[in-house]
């Protein structure tokens, strides 16, 4: 079944650790996105990619980095986690802009930095 | 600058009632208006979407009403059920230039009480 997968679902990690949040999709979508969702529900775009070797920063400044070496894989890395990074991280993907297909979201990774 | 304003922030409706969530946008280049539904612990899921060339779209109990001149659109949930309790996000996107960056509203937490 075509879907988008995020791992881990939950992560508690100490300050200063390096972490990578995984996101993979099996739909062949060329566009992928990372959103940060705060407790007040709002979704903030932090990174996006329109294809392999293409990555851009989103509207919300983030200390994280992303890579897109394969179409299906869009991992997010924090080199040195801080308590301010505690949040829910959502990965999404979409097909070509023609026809304006909606986003497909993963279930998210809830990150807690202690 | 928030380009899509959503209200109310929270909504309590009795079972069988009509839930109404409103959104207003500023960017006249937006040409696709989706609504997303998010349950706790899950990512948002595309619920229904409309393009500005129609004034209404209905799918089951969910209806989008669109007013292009007022730059407003709304989601109506008829015969609301406890299973509809979730957070709802309106969104808008501009497909020009080959990009499909979506601007989300701030979300409405709906609670349907028996």
C-alpha cells in the first residue's frame, strides 16, 4: 500500500545529541516537506524538496538540515539537539503541481529533548 | 504575515448539529483550497478540496462553500458525529511557477458531544 512512513514515532533524547528523523514514501511523489507542529496546533514549514538533490528552507527558521538523495527518502537531522527543539515533526509529500494534488502526511515524530 | 486566517480556534457542537469553520485569504493567486482533518497522534489527512471556479463542493456530510469575491471559504459538517472530533485545517496554495507551496490556517479543534 502506498504510504508515507516516519520513524521513530516518539523520541526522548538528551541535550547535545545528534538525531535523524526518518521519512520515506512509496508513492513516487517528487515533492516532500517537513513541518513542525507546536502544541497550539499550527503547522510551520521548515524544509521542502522538489526533487532529488533539491532542498530549500521553509518559512520557519530551523537549525535542522535535510537531504534528498533518493526520491523516496527525506531525512531530517539535528546536529545538536536542544530543549527548544522539542516538538512534533511531520513529513509530507505531494505529486506534481499540475492538478494540485493534496499533501499526504506521515504520522509524525514527537521529539522531546531533555 | 499570515495569509490564511481561520476561525474559530475551537468549536463544540452537539451530535447531529452543523459544524462551521471559516477561513479567509489575502493572496488572489491562490487557486486550490484543501481542508485537512487531524486526529490526535496522526498527521493531517486531506478531507476535501475546492478550486475557485466553483462555489460549492459536497462530499458526503462535508461541504466547502467558496466566495471568491469575499476571499472566504468555509467547511460545513452536517449531522456532526463524535467521530468527527478532530482538528481541522484550511489551506490554500498557488500553483503558478511550478511550485505548490501550501499555506495552512491555524487550525480549529472540533469537539462533538453526544
